[in-house]
């Protein structure tokens, strides 16, 4: 049987991987020690040159289905891992068939939820984790995507200005539909609540989560916060014709949540006395796109919002309020952001992604200023943070599994 590789962006180095060996027997010659979560499949993370991939063994038909679905999600700009390809026609040295393999690009600076707790995530951060999962689920539902297996295990998390952003890593049960019904959305929520509840209990049983945390209360957040966000993004609003300012207010609320409004459905009654509005298409990334347009940098939504606020503060401090925003952003980039990033030693650049480092420096600056009773300069705060905080953090770009985590390996990717 001939080895067949179907890839969206072919990497010739893929051929060199030991495809005639079962994935669970791959050695450290190929596998890199990145944290992985639970999975029903055998998964390994491998490095080829300067690129890192997750490889999952599965049934050929399922591999191709998930590969094509992930490509669709990628084209739609939704937060999911990027598919690299499918490998079929694998046989071992005895000529026995081996499972097909799905390859995805590893999401840099991302961690499964279990590794976050191994790295010291506190119970107080659980609402932020839930919020990230809820935002991901709402975004997928807005795109008419039925997940079918909502859980923390099927997500990778990236830090975002003290919170988290969530990315789909397992689309095996997913389906893009022409019209996702309310019943299917509610089923996704129900499955998500059941899975998250079991995952939290498992964390408590393993001693990684405080036993006094009420898992049921945390799970209730999934449903309540989902419905609150969904209603804000899609709900109809009716008001008197004399209060047209409410249209702009609704758009501003959506922008504050990080969503852009591409279309509004506005209906007036026969006499024009009352107005009804409903957002038709909303898209997350308002602040990320604004920051990218001003500076060329990409950051997670909350990180981008924090940077935009700092650019605005920089403009006020330097009396640049009347200057073009792009020019102000360029000065901030060259006088603040780039000098701070240059201060980070090479040995610490795998701790956190740059935008998260900058966010933490801003937080650290606030604490230093409060303690000193004066405004501490940003470069002084950066120097203190890098020396006393950043160097103590674990590596998140490439990290060894935490102690006691080896039995959990086998990613949802």
C-alpha cells in the first residue's frame, strides 16, 4: 500500500516521519515535550525544523472529514487549530495496516486546561476559563457550527490580558449547518455543562482544584453566561423613535465586548413611533483588528484592548490628542513597546507571548506605583518585572509536562 499525504501547505519534512511505526511508539527523536490533555486517540506533538505539529491517529474517513471541517473554520476566521494534512496508506514492518493520521499545526503559547492548573491556575480564575469557553461556543454557533462535544478537554487556552482565549482543537463531532436550530444550540450547552462538571470533579479528585470549589456553581456559569452573551449579540431591542441614540449605544456595547456589527436589521412601525433593531452579523476581533491596523501587530482581543488603552494614555501624556492615531501608535510602538520587548532576555522569551508580557508589565507598574506612592515609569516597571517575575514563570512556548502529568498525555488535538 502506497503512503499518501494530502496537505494544504505541504511540508516536505513530513515524509521523514516514521509512518511505519505506531504513533504511541514514536521516540524523542521526533516527539517534543509539550503539555497535552486527555484524548480518546493516540496523539503526539512533533517538531520538524522550526515547525511543530500535533499528529492524531484515527479512522481515515474521520480524519478527512475533520481536516476539511477545520479548513472551513480556518477560512471563516474562527478560532481553531490549523489543519496541515492527512496521512493514509500506513503499514508497519509486517505489512499490517496502521490508522490514518491527522496533522494540525501546534498553537504556540497554548495550554490544555489541566496544564494551566499544574502551572498554578487558581480557583479564582475559573470564571475567566468559563468565559473563554463560552465566547468560543457563541462564535461557533453564530457561524452555524454544531460542536457536539463541548468540553474543556477539546479546547486549548491562550493567555489574554489576565484572562484567556479558547481555540477548538477537536472538530471530530462538529458539523457546519445551513441553519443551526435553537434546539441544537441548547444541546451543545447541555453537553458542555455535563462535560465541564465531570472535568472539574476530576481535577478535585486529583488534588489540582480546591475541594471546596462548588463545581455545580461553576458549571451554571456556562449556561447563564452563554445566554447573556447570545442575547446581547442577537437579541431584538425595541424603543421609541425619539431614542435613536440607542442604536449607537447598542453598537458600542457590542464593540466593548470585542464584536463588530456588520449589519443591523432596523424596522419601524406604521406610524414611525417605535423602532426595532437586531444585529444580523457580528464578528469578534474589533480591538484586535484596530490594533493591527494601527501597528501591524496581532494580539488576542483583551490584549489588544489593553494596548489600545495604553496608546490612548500615551497620547494624553505627550499632548498628542490632536495627532493622527496611526502616527501616535507608531511613536508608541517605537518609544514604548519595542524598547520593552528588547529588554526581555532570549532565555525568557518562551515564558509568555509578547503581548501578554506587556499586559503583565502594565499590571506590575500599577502595583509598583501604589507601593511607592508615585507614578513609576514604564521602563522601570518593565525592568523590575522581567528580573523578579518573568524569569520565575514556567515555559509556555515549549514546556516539559508538569510532574504527575505524564499519565494525562494524549491531546484533544
